[in-house]
C-alpha cells in the first residue's frame, strides 16, 4: 500500500514554526549541559526536529499516520548531524548514546507491535527511533524522562478521553503527539 501524498508544506508552516521555537527554547535549557556538540549545533538540531515533530503531530492527529517521507529523512539527517558533531568535538559518546537509545526504543516498540498489533503502528515504531535517538543524544536522563513522559501523558490522555466518554477502550489514539510531547518534557525535566 502506498502512502498518500503529504499535504502542501505551507499548510503546516505555523505549527512548524512553533515547534522550531520550542526546540530552540529546549536547546537553551539543555545546550549548556549536553557535552555532545557546540551549543549552536544543539540548538539547530532541536529546532529542526521540533519543527518536524510539530508537523507530524498535526498529521497524526488528523489522519492517524506518520509519513515515512518526514520521519525517515529526519532520522537520517539527525544521525548525520550527530556524527558530524561527534567528529567536531572529538567525542563520540553522544553519537553512541543516540544510536543505542534509538535502537532500544525502536526494539521495544517493535516487540510491542508483535505482541499487541493494535497497540502501536508502524509509524510510531519509526518515530520512536527518532525521538529516542534525539533524547539519548542529549543524555540518558532526558532519554528516560522522555520515554516515561510519553507513556504517562498517553495514559493520562486516554484516561481523560474515557472519563469524558469521548473514547472507548477500542478507540485507536494517535501516539505520535505523545512521543513529540515526551521529546519536550524529557529534556525540560532533566534541565
């Protein structure tokens, strides 16, 4: 099955700008603490990832899909920048954390999808590789807090929808927005 084409880019411009600004604010909070690359690199990376996550959140909420055309190039671009940052500072610890964090998160979600196919979708599995890599790049504390925040906010959101009778136990919820929220909350709480 082929993916539907992405909506026109300018449709998402306001949300992308908000995501980029949020990423830049996170960079200011975390950038000085992270021993991974020059602060300018951290800020640029977080602003870019924030813009993409904002657009993905909007798409996932509206259409329950996370397009490969956005997720995969962002993941590849992030890993290239993380590798370049490791070369610049002559320290590969951040890159190793990013690779391990992304792979572990991807693996956990892939196993979850095998055991409970309705729990997470393929887009969620790819997106968690990105969010896991980004937060692990910043450090193990932001990584753990991001994953915990993701599940806590998703559970809380589902409970609120159930209590308000806006959803039932069989309702499929978009998980992408909670992954994006975890990327914001993890580094923020760690800072």
